[in-house]
C-alpha cells in the first residue's frame, strides 16, 4: 500500500500516512484540507515534481524459457562474444544450424534482436560472459 510523507525544507517529517487513494490525499494536501491523522492545519506544500513511492509495486516475474542443452551452449558462447561462424566451428555444426538455434532462442525469449535476447538472458541469469560453461540448472533435457 502506498504512503505519503510531507517533509519541510529542513528535512523534518511534517506528515506521514498510508493510503489507498494517494491522488485524493495529494489533492487534500494541495488544497489545504484536513488530513486524516494530522492534528492542526494542513501544512503548506509546494509540489516540486519529486515523488517517492514508499512501497514499490512488485516487479513482474519473467518466466525462464526451457532451453535444450545445445541452445544453452549457444547462448553461453554468444555471451562470450563468439560469432556465428566461431560457434559453428567450435561445436562442429554448420552456420545455418547455429542461426536456427539463435532464431529459436529469440522466439523462446520473445525478442526480435540478438541484443534483446542476450540482455534478457543475462537478466534472468542464464548466461555470463565470464563463465566458461553454460548454466545447466536451467536446461530442459527433453
């Protein structure tokens, strides 16, 4: 639940309250109305554009896509800045096969570019440019 804190120029808290309707409380303060739980006249407030939410909404959880062992290896090699042809040579596969793996990875991550895919994979902890082996805990062995 969001809360509002009114602080004076010296940094002293003049008013603090938890509310379900933060916009109504801000309007009350702005209009000089009576604040719930505050004894005395509503303090004069200048709105300077700085808004701090005391409680942030939870970040939506992204689902980790199930990756095959080969996809996890390709992802890790991409994180280490290997090119498509270098990955193909290292894995003994054709460049076309590696491009198919990359396309499948982009589809699984719901991205359109390789950069977006790598950013999402890094955020989810699926690859690390300093690791030499793929994160096997996230691999689907089907």
